[in-house]
C-alpha cells in the first residue's frame, strides 16, 4: 500500500466505523458483493459510502436513524466509493438503470433494486426527509 492509500484508509476508517458500528457489513471486494447478492434473501439496505460532507452529515446519519423504524431491511451492507473501488463498481453493476452516485442508498429485495436514493435526493435535504424516504420504502417492501 502506498503512503497515499494508507493515509486515505486511516482518514476513512471512522466513516466506515459509523456504519459498521450500526450493524452494516462492509463489502470490500467484488467477490464479497457477488456472494452477498447471490445468497441474500429478503430485503437489504445498501449504502454507497463516501468521504464527502453530504455522506457525513446526511447519508450515514439517515441510514442509521432509519433503522429505528418498526419495519427495516433484513440485511445491511455498505461499499465505500473511492476506497473499495472494485467492490463499489461491482455493486453498481447490480443497480441496473441507475447512474453511479455517491453517496447513495439502494433498497434491494432478493437482489433487485426496488428503491434508490441518489446523491441528488441526499444533498441539500434534511436528515428527517431522507429518513422518511427510507422508511416509506421499508413500509412498502420490508
């Protein structure tokens, strides 16, 4: 690992921990992504994490807060854009019809996207709005 990669990994670790401490499983390789998609049944919230400000102030807090809702996904996973590039790219392959966006969130049902929240619906929105967006999808699909 070159010094830049080591530095970025150190900087991004608290951003990773914010989701893993909330129960999300990190998928860091394309093989882990394929395994998860191939084996998961039910619903899954996928958070495409990022180092940007809207991930820190909006996406991660909204994802965590949404888990307090009575209905929630069966599985919680995350990939980290800009850090685990191959895993993120592979996950995006499963987001057919959706442009790459980070941060973003996708609700999957049996491996298929049933609800997608791109960066445009995160940036410049309030945490409460994003949580409501997620919990409406949970109510419908979970």
